[in-house]
């Protein structure tokens, strides 16, 4: 009698654990492509670092959550430190921000690797180059084609992002579209989706 009860207890515990795991997977649990805006006001994209400097780049909706709909703007934001200076919630998509300090992103076409160059002042020759940890972009049109190096290089303010393919007021999700003229697409293994 004791053995069947013990077996039944183990089976029900394993069953409950299986249900929890399955429901978290079905709900988007740890899916890197899903941004649930009701629980996350920003969406971590990648981190660039070198020698004690580190900047985390994330996405935010320009006008807050509100109603998710096509053409709603999405912006790049940065946090961290570079050249010994703390960077707190800097809007990298704003030309006003980029007038103070220059943040230039380079994505190499063949490898997909990227780097972030941070200049102390716009137009200054002093800069720090940070290497980024995750490849989220794919180059479709190079801006640099010198020698063996083919890459896309520009400021974040030149990467226009908007919501598209919104369905059911965002309850079933929206895609994040990169502007047609930018020269970038999302990497093959990264297709971000915004859900309320």
C-alpha cells in the first residue's frame, strides 16, 4: 500500500512540474524574441563592452505603451558607462542626444559582428570602441566597402523602427520593422515581436 502511494505522489509531482514548464514555454517564457510591454518597459537588445566600459542597448516605445498599432515608433536607449562617464537612459535615437556625444554602430556584413564607437563630443577624434555581444542585425546595404571590409556604419538616429503587422490591439502581437532605406534587417535567428 505504501509503494503505490509513493509512486502516485512522485508521478503527480512530475506531472505538475511538466505543466508549469509547458505553460511557461507556451506563454513566451524565456523567448528572446518576445517583448511583453506590460511587464517590461524596455526590451534588452545587446550589450557592448571593453576594458571596464559597458553600454546596454535596449528598445522602448516612443510614446509609451498606450495602444499598440502599426507605425508606432520604437527607439534605441542606452545605459552603462563609457570613458569613465555614467550613461543613464540616453535616447540614442534622438538627434538632440547625438549632438552632445556621438554613438556610431558598425555591423560587419560577413561575420555579423558589431561594434559601438562612442566619441566624447560630436566631431571629436577621441573615441572608445566597444564590441557588442549579440548579432541582432543583418546588413542588406553596405555603407563601407573598403578593401576586404564590407560593413554598415551609422548613428542609431538613422535606424528607423516602427511597429507593423499589429493584430488584435497588440494582444496577439506586432512585429518591429526596420525602415526600408536603412540597409539593415533583423538577423535570421532574431525576429522581435511586441505583445501587451
